[in-house]
C-alpha cells in the first residue's frame, strides 16, 4: 500500500496517482546499486539484473561449515538460491584448473592497485592516504612538510623558472617543495611575467586557510573572473610569496598555520572541496584494511567471493513525503455496502430452481390457451374425416389451365427436363402438385430427365416415379434420374450444358447410355423444362440459369402455395409459360386430367379450408381478447 | 509472406476467376467460353468436396458435444448420420440391397421431416392467436387484415360474402402483394449486382482476412 501524502488514502502498490485526490504518489522501493532499477520493498535481488539489493550478513566460519543458510524469501524472487549458470560453472572450473598461484602471490597490477590502501607509509598523514595522487600533487605546495628528493631541473616549467629567477637569483642547496615537478601543468599556456596564469588565479582565489601563506583574502570575486571579466587593477591579484620567503620545515614538522586549522579544514586545502571529486573517482579510492575485513563476502550469485561491492543501507529509496497515514473513516455509503455484503454472505445457500420449477411458475392461463389452440387444430384435422363439409367448391386456377394446354401440345417421345426441388418435409403438398403434371407428361409420351439441387430430391422423385412406373424396362425407357447437382447455381449451369456427362443414379450407368437420354446432350435438346419448387429461391435459380443457357426454352413450374406469389412476376413477364400452385392448382389440374383422384383432392381441400377457417377464427378471437384485456409484457 | 498468403493471393484468384467467367459471358470468344465452362466445372467439384468436409466436421463437432450435458441428442445425430451414410453407400454399391436405402428414406427420413414441418402449422396458429398480445401498431393491424382476407378469400364461402371476399383476395394478391414482391425482387437483383461488383473489385473479401 502507498498512502497519499495529501489525503492519506491507501492506494495500491505501484500506483502513480492517488485514487482519491489525484495527487502524484511517491515512488517507493529498493534502488538497485548495479543497474539503478527500482524494486519492490522486500526484494533481495534485483528484478532486472539479479544483483543483490541487501548486503549479505556476515556468517561465522562455523555456520558456513554447518549449513549454508537459505536466503530469506523476497516478494518477487524465487525462494531457492540462485544457481550458477552452466557457462559460469564451467568457467569457474577452468579457472580452478589453471593452478593459479596462491593467494599471497598477488599479481603485479593488483598489488599496485592495493598498495595505496595498505597503511604502508607511516610517515604520511592519514589525510594523504584518502586523497588521490593528482590531488596530493596539487596540495604539495601548500603542505611543504613532506620533502621529497629534488626533481631534475628540466622538470620545472619554463614560466615558473622565469618567475623564480628574479626573485631568487641564488638557488638554495635544497630545493623547496614548491619546485616539485608538476606534470599536470605542462599543457597550460605560460602567462606573461609578473602575472599569474588563469588556473593559478582560480586556485589562489579559493578561501585560504587562516594563518596560511595565502591568508590574504582576494579582493575580486571568483565568479567575476570565471565569467570572463578582465581584472581592472593588477593589484586585485594577491601577491605570491617568493619561494625563499616560505618557511622551510623539517620532515614530519607541521607548520603553525596548519596546526591551527580545524579538523574539518582539509577540504579547503589547495582551494578544492571534496564535493568536486567525481563519484566514480571516489568509488575507486582505496579503502582501509579494517573496513574491507568487516564486510562479509558474497556467498551467492555472480559476485561470489567478492567483498565490499554493495553499499550498506543505501538501497532504500523512500521519499520523506511517503508518510503512512491512517486511512480516513469510511463513508456511510461504504458502511452500508459492507453491511449489505455481509448480509448476503451470511445468508444460507439457496438451490437454483430447476427447469421444471420454472415451467410451473409460468402463468396458468397461457398454458391453458396453448392447450385450447392445440385442441382446436386437432379438431380441424379430424372433422373433415368424419363429416363432409361444403368447403371444397370448384376452385379456379387460370395458370394451371394454361400449363395443361402447353403439355397437351408436346409431341410424343419428347425429352423433358424435370427439376425436382423439394424434400420429404414438403412432399405432402408438392406431391399433389407434381403427381397430375407427371401423369400428364407420361401420358403424352414424354421422357423425363430428373435432376435436383437438393440432397433428398432424387430420392423423393424416385419414391413418386416408382409408384407410376413399376416396370423396370419401361422405367429405363421413360425416366433417367441424374441425381444431385452440387454447387447450386454453378451446378445448374454446368448440368444444363452437360446433361449426358452425368451418371444415372438408379442404374449407375452413364447417362448417355440410357434410353431415356437418347439424343439429349444439353438443355437445348429437351422440349420443355418443368421446375417443381417448394422454395422461391430454387425457382429463381432455375429461371435465371435457363434464361442464360437457352432463352427460348419453354419453362413451366409446379410450386407450393407460399411460392405462388413470387412466381407470378415471372409468369406475367413470360419467363414462365404456366404454373400449378398449391393444392388448389393441383386439384384444378387433376380435374382437367381426370385421373379418378377427384375425391382425394376434395378431401384435402376440405381439410385445408377447415384449417384456414380455424386459423382465421383464432386470429380474430385472440385480437379481441388482447384488445379488450390490454397489452401484456 | 503472411499477408501474401492470407490476403493478396486469395483476392487475386477470386477477382481473376470472376472476371474470366464474366468476360466469358460478355465476349463472344470461344477461348473465354471454354475457360468459363472449365472454371464452373471446378466450382462444382469444389462444392461437392465441401459436402464431404461438412459431413466430417459435423461428426467432429457433435463428438465433442456428446460428452457434455444434453449430449444424447448429439449421439443420436451421429448414429443417424452414420446409418444414412452406410445404407446409402451400400445401396449404391450393391444394387441387390437397394431396398435398405429406400426403406430408410421412406419410413424414417420422410415421416420425421414431415412431422417437423407439421409443427409449423401449430406454431403459426399460436402466433396468430397472440398477434396483438405485445404490439398494437398499424403494421400489425394491416398484417392481420391481409391474413384474414387471404385465408377467407380462398374458402368457397356462400355468396355474396364469399364472392366479395374472393374478389378482395384477388385484388390484394395482384396489386399490393404483387407490388411489394416486385420491389423485393428488384432489391434482391440490385443487391446481387452490388455484391458481385464488390467481389470483383476486391472490396469484399469473404474468402480472406
């Protein structure tokens, strides 16, 4: 949780803004000393680089021998110690196999590196051990207590020699510390005689140590000089004491001005302050032997065996504003929601109602109404069987009469393509449409070529045709069932162009070898196309494809009552030469053909009339009930 | 590569095939006509193969559902489909056993399909009874009036009401109903034309991503 420093609201860990007042939330976590990534509090290792975030505790040798302690579990790290990678283990094994010198035989480069850290120079003050070499060289003129061997003459820069020459015509026997070599100044341009160089003026303008050789305070601010402002008066530059006027001290003797300096004075030495030492340089500064020994060695990860690499106590990055505040008192609405949730949870579990129970809960009136509707329909079906009702008059169907006339004009032995587009689900109606038409065609001596774009179509056709032509030889002469046409419109288009390329579905013979297909290769060779369609789409497909393949081909249709309406535009446009629609059309065709099935059609028409009258009565009764009773939702 | 396989290649094949078939109908070039017929033949073969894939996909889907609650219907479907397949294949390969396929079709498939279709009459009757239960808008009242006119106008009712209803039904079917149906057909034709153009130009790609 992160508590908002403004309102005290507890926010989820990782939130950047307060969920209550929108105040930016401080980022908390452990800062990795290796990669700088911020890790959740409690992590032992960095999520990004796997470096240890908290230094390992020092373990006594006895504890190390007894059992290697497992690291405490972090938040997002595995609880098992990190194992070495395979390549690292191999590398470690190779290094051990190299038979390296013992630990006492430290390489030359490492000895040079460790040399400053060892307190091997008892005569040098402790302060010098903490100062880098280059800094000591700069401090040397200010601390003449450490005499060194006189450097060669040529090491002194030219400008310094010129400057020293007039002040000290006779060189002393022993060179003063001011004449120590200053290699770092070799590249600095030489200033004119009597004028200090730029770098030296900056050094001299630093606050001097009280009582020191440069105790005279500068009159010109350093900032002005650094900004490039030219010194107006040469007197503003403090005078530099000649070398011969500096006090000569014996080795180990501390000058008086240095003794009077406070303990925290060392940063002022040479005009520099410790804050100006870069971080990386301070990190390279050798540590004292005692400090290194106190830090325990890493026992895990990639840093095994190394000491002092992780700073102690610097990983926690907690802004001072992240003060955990107590949450405010909950609002009444929150209390009400909590009480409601508690009440819901304290209720006993209820078993969900079963489907049967839900059905029982439906209104009884609606169930009774459905039952009554079913009874009325059943009575409408049974009534024509028992009582002869005067509901089957003499219907009229001009389109059926026109179709009858077209079939009558067909010459004998004419091939007729029969598209059988209905399934057993529609056969009760469509069989009574198709039967008189097929009977008429067979009477006229036509040869029937049956195709269908429905899977059940060929079987439905065979069921009807087998009852008409039971003799196999006669059937093979008059009927060729070419079966199912896959591909919808593409199948129809392909079949119209290639009728004799198909296979007879009943005998399995090639269509070209059947007697019924004699002389028929495509739709252009047939005398008429009859489409028996129960669905409007089937009729449209056939009409469109036939009009493309052979626009002058006479096409007639026997359709269901529901397809009658959509067939009428094709009939009026001339694409359909005639049509038998529904039971009424079938009855008219049957009456004209006079097959002796007039009583059958009369019965079906009576049943249809009773059903229509029943449905009309139900509509009127229902409309009255709901108009009077009101709308239900 | 993925874009080429999933988008560019299917679109190119579809547009190219459609244009070839269309040009085969529009231009009196024998080569284009033969290419058109060949492509249509390919389409028929692919459609037939799609039925085989659909059959096995049906079995696969319902095999998974059979293990879930209510899976008894999936089991029945699988058994029925396999029985139909075996009987039909047997009838086609062995003409002496053709009666098995005929029996299955005549005494199982046909009665079941007719029974399901017969339920539609009951559903329509109940729906007609509840026509004004939820909605009393003008369109519902017009629908109610048209249904009554068509239903009663077909019946040989005694004159003069019967004749008046028959004439009203004939007018209704030839004028308002026919006008609506012609409008629907024109709309369907324009829609098919538009879909064809969109497919040919690649604007619609139902065959690719």
